[in-house]
């Protein structure tokens, strides 16, 4: 399960290594910060994206957008197609096949992680028979939910002081984020909002 989770967040990911030939410490990762962190987690666990894509050639990648809130990648296997999806936990839970109890347990775990101020990414997968290759995007449903990856996004140095200064100056501060509401609330408390 853990390996499949790392496969999913490494392959259903838009980040890339600019200088893959460099040693790990000198590699330059490009992409959104969350994607870079997930890619780094895969690399440090021995699941380099290039190596995985060599074993499982990429057929199609569905890029992240703010409406769908996920990245999907379809990969050729010896007996069909493997779909990996990573993104907003709520989106992936809605796309996955879960019993009422499993969904409730996952939602409770998600809430516990978000209350701690963690950024949470969900991951899922699906095996697709080769005959569906002409309609891959229609397969983005009835997924097998793999779990969550939680990331700590540290508050920038000086953020709390800047918010205090804005409050003293009479400036109303608001948070605009794509993160879960509980994560935003925890971060707001951390910076004094």
C-alpha cells in the first residue's frame, strides 16, 4: 500500500527534475511546491519518477486544474493500463469506491491531519483493461483509494509580525487558499489571525 501511494504521488505529478543526471542533493526540481515535495518524497523512498515511467510508460497525463483538483496519469503495463491520481482529498474520496465506514474513517483521518495545519494530498489508483485505451478519461471514477500524504508547509519567517503590523495599521487580513478549511484555520491561529 505505501509503495502504491508513493507511486501515485510520484507519477500523478507535474513536477520534474531539471538536471536528472546530477546527484540527489544537487538536483533542481521544477513545478508547484506541493508537487515538488511529493516528487522529493518519492525520490527519497527510492521511487524516482523517470525510473517509474521507464517501467510504466506514460500514455496520458491529465493536468491539475482548480475545478477538478487532481492530477491523473495513465501508464501502460504488461496486462493493461494503470491509472494513478493525486490531489485534493475531497475530490479523490468522491471518485473512489469506499464503504460508508471506510469513507467515514478517511474523513475523520483527513480532519485530524488538517486540524494540525498540515497540507493533505489524497492518492488513488485503478487497473484498466487495455480495450478502454480509446476512452481513458472516462475511467476517472470508481477508483481504489490509497490514502493520504500530509505535508507541513511552514509559515514564512516574519509572517506573524507582518500580520501584527497590518492589524495595528487597521488593515483587515484575510486568508485565500485552496487548502482544506481546517488547515487554513490552523495556519490562521499559528500566525495570530
